[in-house]
C-alpha cells in the first residue's frame, strides 16, 4: 500500500488517510453497485477497520502504518535487499488489460522498478520484487 500516514502527528495522519481512503471509496462508487453485499463487507470490515486503526489508535495499538513506496525502497535497500527490474512484457500486458477492460480512471504506471497502481492519478499500490543483495 502506498500511503504517507504513518506519522505520529494526528492532523497530518488524518489528512493523508482521508485522501487515501476517499480515493478507494470513490473507486468503489464508480465500479461497484451500492447494494451488493461484497461491497458492504469490504467497506465495513476491511476499509472501516483500517481507517479506525489509522485514525483512532496510537502507539502499539496502531497496526496500520503505510509508507510511500519510495520510503520502502530506502528501508529495503538499507536492510540488504536489491530491487529486481520489472519485466517489461508483463508491465505492457497489465497496462493493456487495464486500459481495455477496466474503468478509465484506473492508472498503471512505472517508476524505476516499481509498478504503480492508482485511481484518478493517486497511487494506491506500488509493486516490486526484491532479492537479498
């Protein structure tokens, strides 16, 4: 998950979480009917639980601590890992599928060896592979 709401400062954490989760709710609204049980389950049990944890919990009680993919890159490199380059054929296939079969506001992009997945220009997830250096 790509997010910058791991800060100890409530106002910053709240604002960043609001941007992140509002993008997810907007994505659900645009792609799924409101009355299906699976959507309610995702919104309440998954997103709702995560939102409460990020906003209301402090210290050891807060288990959701997303950081940006660039922060993860620094952290993984310092831990002795090396990023594996993206398979360009795989990336092109994913882009083709997303551009032809998904909602027009889904985004697939690349930043170095990261495959970025987003909604309306906001990066929601960043995927990469790492090996021990």
